[in-house]
């Protein structure tokens, strides 16, 4: 278990063992979740977005006719808006 003290400015230094375990570097963000029982969970937000790629599938695309894209469905396409 690691321990940290709160400064007069409300700051703490995250112990080295915790920083190393979470791979925290200067500028990384952490999130604190305070539970009803007083437990505090700290999570590192230092994962590059590239590691999240593939977790969410893109929406399926479907082909739509140009006529279906016009404001008045079935109206002929008029690029000039006339």
C-alpha cells in the first residue's frame, strides 16, 4: 500500500510505485471516483486512442439514390436549388 500527504494547496504527489504501475508520465490525466463507502478509485487516462480502435464498429453504410437525398422525396435532383 502506498501513502501520500495532502499539501496546504490540496495537492498530492502520486507515489513512484503507483506511477510506475500505471505507466503515468508528466501531463497524464487521472480520474478519481469517490464511492459511497469512502473508497476512492483512481484510474489513469493515459491510454493512446489508437488502442481503442476496433472496439466500436462503424455504422453500416447503405446506398441511397440521389433522388432519395433531395428534400422532397422523389423530386429530381437540382444542384442549383431551383
